[in-house]
C-alpha cells in the first residue's frame, strides 16, 4: 500500500453518514472494537487492485443495525429487534453493505492504489485471520462512537494497513 493512504477525518465519516442516512449523526472518539465485539460485528475488508489487504472497517451490531435501519427508512424497532436477536437481518445487512461500499470513497486518494470493497463479513460468519488481526492491531486507525439520531449508537473502527 502506498504511503499516500490516509485515515479519513472523523468529520468526513460523520458527513458521509449524515448524507447517506439523511439525519443528524454524532461522532465522537471511541474505544476500538475488541475481540468480544467481532462475533456479532459487521466487518468490511478493503483491498487494492492486486487484492492485497488495505483496510478493515468494523461496526458493532448496534451501529450496523441502527445505520442499516436508518438507511432503509425502517422504524427503530427493526434495529432493536435485530440487536435483541444478535443478528443483522438481511434487509439491514444489504443496507450496511451499501454503506461500506460508499465508504470506499473516503479511502481512495489521488496517487494511491485504488481501494475497493472486497468482502463484508456479517455476524456469525468467520472473519479471516489477517483481517481480524488488522482490525485489532494498533497503528493507523480511527475509532469512533457514532450515534444515529433517533436510532442509536455503536462502535466504528477502521484500521489501515
């Protein structure tokens, strides 16, 4: 990965969420996702054109459910049911996939290799070891607590290679 890759600013992340969800979004510095968050988290793996790992981005189940419901203009109860059942319902998962795909726009920089969404891992699926290690590693990362107005909040972690 070129050293021209940079971690997006928290303001850029907030603006992307607000633009996509069409509602207020509060973003604050947060704790990184932990190994305990991963089994129920939704994780996006980003690669360069040679399919080398570039970045791993994760959302806790609560953030994925709330953002997925808000993006789909679904009632808050849809997110609450998903969180209570500890799974991301298919309609919410589809919306979160789109959110991760659009998030790629914040990872691409002029002069750097083109970053693309390679795979999304949903709650209950196995996270590849290299992606797991990268998401939990120290280094180039952004950890936020994101709150979607009228829905709820959760952890957002981005770790770049």
